[in-house]
């Protein structure tokens, strides 16, 4: 039987019966196709049609390396023939290195023949079997990276693709297994696992791909969490002739799923909602009492009508207290549970922000903190938001905000500023970034001391807060006397000019004469005369179709600030450049 299978597989390989299908991997940030995963297929209707059948037969017959070489060749040929954009993701098994037919250099020979740059190829290392030694995976990773290929770990979190492999290999990409993606909008636990993986990847410079996305809800949830690369049937099914551009409907869904610009850290009940089966309003109170008594973990249960309209919450403590009285069981056990709805039940829309939910449960002294919130969407029940999860999330965000705020002005620092700009770029929003800098601040600080300098910085911070629309604009303090405003307000220039005038007037009114006209050394050590402090504002209008991250906006902003300072005095300078030099050269080419 094994010999027959080997002969059949040899025939499939030698007679060119293998062919690839391609599934796109998209970049959610800029709405483009980042690459394609090549998936191999055998003769239709045969026992070797599916990849698992092919590779199982190859492993048992000692043809694993030969099969992989053939798969790479046909995938690369089809990829180049169709002129597909982005990178080509090729699956490979480290165990093929142990195959007697393994030969080094075959892949490079294929690429040279097709004129395919190795930097456009990503090898996905897949290992479904336990390995006490990690030498094979490590050797596979180093082998390909030395030749210029990128490396991805497939199915992270499933099977044996765990944290140890991730830490030892440090690949270019990690692909989150579909287990963590399926139903993620209904599972707070899965969302926490994905956030954990994202956090690690961001810290060590790996890119994360979520695979196995099959529904719009999964897609929206992952977008809102900041996953940059995605793959799955909802985006596109594998095809011999795949699309070259992102489908229009995906761009629409992507835009609506991006975090809304309401405040720096805006989170909704969607992030803490868990699916919990609702009780029928007709179930008896006695049945619910027994359910509470049989499961001490239950603190409350939602009651939902047949049409999925939420009715209210049953509190464990309230119900069991009612049934603790003498003869209460006989009196109430057969009554419908709808008569025992907690008067403290709260029903909120899934898009409500966590801060609002937190205020509702903490500011009302009569509110029972053990009664969770029922969550609805368009009037229909979707789940429960645990009060404990809401309060923990709010506390975590407050700590995070404090950690990234400037201690002198309490304004957000670099991290939230970068996140805000990246968010607007993702939304393709129209905005202005203004860099505010105090002219001749160093000589003033040197002449009158840090205390006087801090007073000026605090004053400017207060004036900046007063100069923006908080529902539209963002103010950040990036260090020293440097502040950044991200304007969505259309009258940004008028606001900048008014800010300069208010700052100048406040300085003249508050400062003693000695600080308005004084002699001291400048930055070059030359003694000179200085007048009242003023501010210069350099502004840029980023093109969201070409500026993809805050790094590119920062390059524009640094030059705009320099130009504004060079003009001298109180100035609002708007740069005409909307993309960095390197990108302009590519565009012109």
C-alpha cells in the first residue's frame, strides 16, 4: 500500500498535476494587499487533492523534500506569471530537512530563474509534531533569513507553535491561529490572548497576521484591536487567479471599524462583552434558584424575550435573599422569573464607552456592583458586560494614561500622540499637525532658572487646552517646551494665531520687567539682548494616502518647526510638503 502511494505521488509530481491557489493577506492600516499565501492542490477528485493528503503521503513515503521543492516552483511560477503584488508566503515543514532528498540551494535556483527577489518571499514554518529539540526549526529559520527571505511562524498558539518557538526564532511574522479568531467578538478571553500576542510582537518588532477570519464581526473586532495584517474567507477565498486589490466592501467595513476619534483612549462595551445565554421570561423562579445554588460562580443572569429583546437582570443575591424567608419557596417557586427582575438592571448599547458605563455603576449609591450590565445592539440582546471587567479596564487605561503623560502639564506624551496620528491616518482623515515651540526658551531658562521656565511651560499648556475643541482636537506635550496639536477643526489657523496673541499678552501681563527685557548668552555663547517670550508654530497637512505612520508625519513636522523658527518672531508656518522626500521621489519615479 505504501509503495502504491509512493508511486502515485511520484506520478503526481512528475506529470505536473500540482497547482497553486492564492489567498490574499491584507494590510488593514493602508487598505492594500500585503501578499499572498500559496496553497497547493493535487488532482481533483483524487486521494491526493488536499494539502494534508499530499504531505501526509510525502512524509510516509520519504518524498517530503521533493514535494516541497515542486510546490515552491509551481507557486513561484504562477505568482510571477500573474504579476501578483506584495510578498509570496510559502509553507514549509522543518522535517523536510531530515528527508534524504533534501538539497540546499534549490529554492534560490528557482528564484533566479524566475527573477523573483528573495526579499519578496516569506517561508511559513509549520510544525504539528512535538520536538524536544528546537534545532530543526532554528536551523530552518537561520537558513532562510541568511539568504534574504523573511520567516513566519504559522498557527501561533495551536499545536506546538508556542511562546518558546517564538522567543527562540524571533521571526519576521507571526500568524495567530484561527482558534483565537473564531468568535473573538463574543469572547473576552480570546481578545485578551490576542492583545497579549500583539503587545509582545510590537515590543520585539514582529508583524502579526490574524488568519481564519470568516465573519464581518471577527474582522471588525480585530481591526478595532489594532491587528495590522489579516487573512481569511471573509476577505477572500483561495483562488487560482486572486484579486489584485482590496474589495470595496472591505474598505467600507474597515473604515467603520477603526476607533472613533472621541478621546485619546476611547473604549466601548464591545471589548468587555461576553456571550451568555439569556433566560426565558417564562422559566420558573425555582429553576433559576436551583441554577444559582448549583453554580457558585454565577452572580447574575440576563432575562431575554423570544424576539431577543433584553428585559433585565436576575441578581443572585437578591433572588436567594427572597427565597431565604420561611415558606418563600412554596410561595414563589412556580412564578415566572420575569417577576424577579432586579430594579438595578442596566441595559446599554454595545457601542457605549466604558467611562459612561463606569459612571453609571459607581456614581449611583443604590447601584449593586454585583449586577452586571446587559448589552444590546440595535435593541437586540448580544451579551453581558461584567462590572468587574469594566472597572478593571477603566483603571488600566487611567494608569496607562498617567504613565504616558507629561508630569509638568499632565498632557499626553509621545505614545498617545503617535497612536492618535496613526488612528487618523488609518481613517484617511483630513487633519493638521502643529508643532508649538517657545522662541529663545533656553536663554530665558538659563537666565532665570528652571522654576520660571516651568511656569512658562505650564502657562502654555493651559493656553493650548483653551485653544482647541476637545471633541475634535488633540494636545500633546512631547518634552521641554515642545507641544504638538493635532487639529481636525477647520479654523485651525485662526486658533493658532489667537494662541500666539494670548501667550504674548499673558507673558507681558504676568512677567516682571526684568524678564521682558534682559541680556544673557544665546545658544552660541554670545551675549545679547532678549525681549518677551513668543512662540513659533510649524504646521503640516499630511497626505493620508502616502503618509502611512506617525514616523512619516514626524519627518514633515520636524522640518516645518525648523522653518517656523527660522522666520523669527511669532509665526504660523504651513509646509506645502505633504509627504516625506523619499516618498516624493518614489511618486515622481
